[in-house]
């Protein structure tokens, strides 16, 4: 069944926290995977899921940094539900394959997958076989990871959550130049990658719902985290995000605990039972954006089923992975 792209009145909102949306939800016996789960809103997501009883797998490019961050919440080796660290570089197809093979070898099921890791507005960078880094890390790496982990995801009837951004409104997919080989723009590349996250979740939901797997995408809100590491301070001051001393000045910005809430809600809320394939914000399904593109909501170029299917086919071609095509 297609889920309408409109608010359902969840009772939560802009200032809700991850712990608040999990109140009364017991995740004991559930296994969650959170990419980037050791920094910013990812760390808050890990913390909240572990407090609710889940065993949380945190794949990390910087394993030592991840161990230090996660160790602070008492999770390694047991603790509050238990958190495990393993190595993963989403921009490296071989690393994605290795992580997936190690996890599948454990025989465990996955019940929650949150594709949280990402980079934003970085200088032009080429990874793997020459891919643009934001498209590769934010989309292609997660696409390959989910497809390689599909047996565990399907067995667990998982919810898969793709963390997008309101920046998806910047641009759709640049079909004639997805890797920006004819001129790079950091924000256009970020916008394309965030549109890809929405389209990915929409098509995964279409492909996976018969197996009991549902997928969602979301805008977590504006939050000051290490995601802004590539932005000059002067740019953030000019945007009204911070003052010259680095203090937050935009009252609409969320705390990391508030920023984690929507992805935790999408991954666990019983209010979403039987639903999927939609874009969420502020702990609710979002309404469509205004026709002129102003205000909140999701833009039509990110919810078009034909565009979603086309991106899936392109991603399968680029990565050589597609869990939904039988191999000889």
C-alpha cells in the first residue's frame, strides 16, 4: 500500500528528543545498525537506541575515535544494551563489502538500519573509481551496504531509514553528470546526494515491502555538529547560524538530541506500522513542499517513482550490487 505523503499528527514535534519518542518502547532483542553512529546526531541515535535495549552496531571509518565516543555512553562490551564497533569506509566499495561479509557471517538479523553518516559541502574530492565524494559517501555507499546486508535485513523485517536533508530542495539528480565532471559545486553536489537519499528510500520501500521491510527518509533539522567541518566560519556567520565567537544564533536550530529524534521515530514508532516510502521531518510524515519550493516539506523531484527506479538502476550499475536481481 502506498503511504500518503502527509502529516499524521504524531504528537511529537520540532523540539522532541530521541529519548522522548522512544518513551515506552522496548528494543530488547533488536539489533540496529547506525552508520556514523559515533558523532553528532548519530551518537545521540546510538545512545537512545541502546538505552531502549537495542544492540547497536556502529560501523566507523575512524575506529579509535568511535570507540572513544561510544565508550562515553557505557556501551562497548555490554553496558546499556551493548554497542559494537566495526570498520567501514562508505566511500570504499571494498570496505563496504568486507563489513557486510563480516556481519552476515555472524548469522544475526537486522531490525533497524539508519543510514546516518554523511559529508556536506566538501571540497571537490574523487573516491573509488572516480566518483564524486558526496554522491559516493552519502548515497552509493549506503546503497551498496543495504543491498549487501539484504539477507539480514529481510530476515529481520527491518525498517531502513535514510537521513536526507532539506537541502534536497537544491537540485534533483543531474542525470547527465552525476559526478560533476563538468564543473563542481559543493552545495549542488550535496543537494543531489540528499535527493538521492529520498529516492533510495522510496524505491527500497517498493522493492522490500513484500518481505516486511519498510523504508523512510527524513530531514533531521538544522543542528550544529561536525557535519559542518568543511564550511568556513565566515560562511556560517553570513548565513546567520553562528556569531563571530562561534555561538549559535539561529533559534530554529536543534540540539543533537532533538536532531536525532526524527530518525529514531522513523525507525521505531508503532505509529508507522504498515507505512513506508515517505519523507519525514519533525517526528512526523512531512507534507509536500509548496509549489514554489518555499517552506518545509518534500519536493516532487525527490518523490517521483520513475526517478527513484532510475536512480536504483544507475546505482546498481555503478556499484555492481543489486539484491533484487537474481544472479546466475
